């Protein structure tokens, strides 16, 4: 056990320093939500568990205590690939930061350690694997540590998203250095996940802070999957031309094909999945962080801890496994608080595929039941007639009124009595089983109901079934929606035979006997080119791709200035070899374009402009604003 370092507690009278640090270093006039209470608690030496949505300002909750308390803040972060950018962003603010990871030479790690020992660093980032090394722990014994921060703390939980076994060893922080405050932070945690975080990290005495999980700037939309690639291109062309975005696919193959298809459409896109060489993944991630208007097509291997604040859309071409995963992934959009879109194309094949993946998983029956419950909740979100945001927040234990900003609020789905349709479909399943001892998938069942004379129908003589041709009142797409919704409601099931065939459940029989009605939602008709066009945005390619959705609410003159500022930012970031958002995020450029500061003093009053950035970029910004004003006159 190391010798405790004295005087680690910070007097209450010193805590107002936190506000001056917020203003001078980060350029913000006031704290948001519970930030001030969290920071005050940690600065005072208390442990904390912080649940705050992505973009809610979690990082300030440990960065400011590290700057206010004496010593070096140690941040446990899961992604080595992002540490360099995290440190670069802090250095741009004038914060002394460093990292320790396997990408460094031994000489570089030694130099970082010596700087920390000499009191020349405010923050040090390291991965949980490195913290588990005895050499690292002995080094930390010699450093005056101000605070331990455990970022992406849900990684400790097997009930959460992105489980990381190395996080299970982080209880050593409280055991070996009990006098140093710890703060664990995550953007997604159900009550079960929270309990596991507390148990595994030994945070029973920590104060829990739960901010609202609501991300009001994100518009949630789920469409029936008809022509998914065409639908995706339409979304980008009509709503997010020139914007950075992430597209999630389930398989590596679909990632590659989707990225290639977007490039053919003239949309700059890159693939990212675990099958790519490490140097290619690193290059693609680096380009995505540094370049404007790039689309990353990825499996869920990409995204955790991504600090890029100006991702304007997140699209899913395959159904996520759980609401936790969906919330975590969509939360990577709009971290700057500006409008963003969470869009998904979802179809019958997704439901069948996910059910098959659960049945084929290596877990025991309890684990499969857990996965099924998570999928049921996700399907409920897709098929709901209610506000989608309400359901997401309820999943995390938070109540809200209808948001007025998701698709089901803006264009309420039409409910219809699907009892007869459900009985026809379920009856077909019964007759195939009883009369022929057969099971078939949705495609054959729909062909039977529509009375189609296909080779497969003829081969199995299914035209002789009493249900043949009794469903012509619905189209093929409508029948697929019926099947999808019955599966989502548990009124039918995917069998465990591995072929995607359908079977009845216990809850099917009350419907067949007429004892239970079935309410279904009517899918909207999706047409290529019918996307919601943003005011002032062109649908074509070419020059229109230079415009960002972040400028959507600006006047024409302000939008012109915003684009000039954005071009200057891109050039400045390229010269410094840093991501564009490290220079200034979109939200700050929008504020500059609106307020048009004519001096460095006026610029210093804009949110996000701290002392260091005022020193570096003040004259250039004032010059651009001045020239724009002269042109406008």
C-alpha cells in the first residue's frame, strides 16, 4: 500500500475556482444541468457515478476537477486510437495533457511519466489494460493523483453495451488508492447496468448523478425497409448533403458494399470493420475525425468514445440488437447540440435474422432470454404507435411527454384492425403444420395468401390449401408488415430450425379463436427521392455538397459567413494536423456567424471561445467577420 499523499482534499472556499476555469479555459459562461453539482462533489473529494447523455458535457465533470485539485487527473479510456485526439483537443485549450499507451516508444512513455512526476501535466489518459500492469500502478504510487476518471463505465457490465473484461479490474483504484476520488461516467445505463457498475467498481459509497437521457436535438425516424440503399442515398442527398455521418451495418460484407455504393453516388464514404487491417482502420478513423463531410460505414466496432461533435446523422441499415445499443450509437449524432438525425430502415428480414442469431448464440438459456427481452424492446420501439422518444426514455427509467420531433409525432402512423389479417396468416401456418407437417418462411406464406402460382407453390401443391388466395386485399409489402408486427408482438415466432420458418406461440391461439383483437400500424409508402428536403438546401451533388446542415437555420447572409468560417477552419486544422472540431466546433462557428463579433473582446463573449483559442485565432476570426460585413454593406 502506498503512503497516502496529504492535503488532497480541497476546501469548499476554493471550489468557485471551477467556474473561472470553465470560463477561461473552455470558454463557457455557465455550467449545464448537474455539471456544477458533480464537479463540486468531486472537487471536494467525493466519489461519483455520472449518467449523462452523449453531448451532455461529461468530460468537463472530470477535466475541471483535475485542473482545480492539486495533482494529475488519470483518465481510464477504452480506445487507444482516440487518446491522441483527446489530448490534442485539450492542448488546444491550453491544458497540459498526455497519454500512456502501446502506440508510444518506451522513450515517449518515459517522457510522459517524468512530466507527470514533475507536476507538468494536468491530465493523463491510459487504457484499462495498461492500468492493470503492476509497473503502471507503481508509477501511479509515485504521482500525486488528483482524481481517477473511468470513462465509458458501462464497459464494466455484461448487461450493458461494449463489454470490456479489463474494466472488471478497475476496482483496484478504490482498493489501492482509497483517498483519491473516483468518477465513473457513461452515456447509457439501464438500472441493471448501474447496479453492476457500482458493484464491480466498488462505488457503493459514491453519489449517483442521473441527468436526463433526452437528446432533444436528435430526430428519431424509422422507415420500412424497401430499397435500403436508395433510401439511404435519398436521406443524405435531401437532408444531409455535405454532412458528416455514420452508417451502421450488421456484417462486414454489407459495410463494404454500402460504402462502395455511396462512393458511386458521389458521396465520400469509407468502410470500417474488424476485418480490415489495423493501419487501414486507423487511417479511416483519422480521416473521419479530421475531414468535413465524410460518411463512415461501419459495424458497431466503430464509434465508442468518438469525440467528433458535428456528426449530423447516424443511419442504421440493420436492426440493432437492443435499445441500449441503438441509443449509444445514435447518440454519436449531434453532440454539439445542433439538429441531427437518427434514421433506420427496418424490415421483416431483420427480425428473422436477429431471432436466428439469438437461437444460434453460444450463451446459456438465461443469456438467450436476456437477448430476447432486449430484442423485444427494440422491436417495440420500431413498431410503436407512440412517441419514439418517450419509449427510449422509459427504457432508461425516465418519463416524458410526446416530443413533437420524432416521426411518430410529426406524422402519426395510422392504426388499423389487423385481427382478420392475423387470423389468415396464423391459419396458414396451422394448416401447413397439421395437414402437411411443414413449416415455411414469410415469403411462401405470403405467396399462398396472395394466390400466386409460383414453381414452389406448384411443387408443394400449396394451391390446394383452403387459405390459398384469401389475402388479396393486401399487397406483398403490407403482408410483410403484418408478419413483422406479429413477430414483434410475439403472436408468431421464428422457429429454431435455422431456416427462418415461422411457427405459432401460446399467444397466437386467442387471436385464432377470436378472443383477442390485433391492432397494427400502417407503414408509410417510401418513395425514392421523397425525403424531407431542408429549407435552403439543394438535393443535387457537386457544389451543394459544401453546405452543412449546421447552417440550416441561419439567414442567407449568416450562412454565407458560416461557410467562409468553415473553410478557414478546414485550412487551419489541416495545417495543424488536427481534427476541425479542435479548432472550433460547428456550434461556435454558428454563433460567430450570427453575432458577428467586431473585436477580440466581443469574440471572447461567444460560447466556446476560451483564452487560448482567442489568442490563437482571434485576429483571423475578426478579420473574416469584418470582410464579410464589408461585402454585405
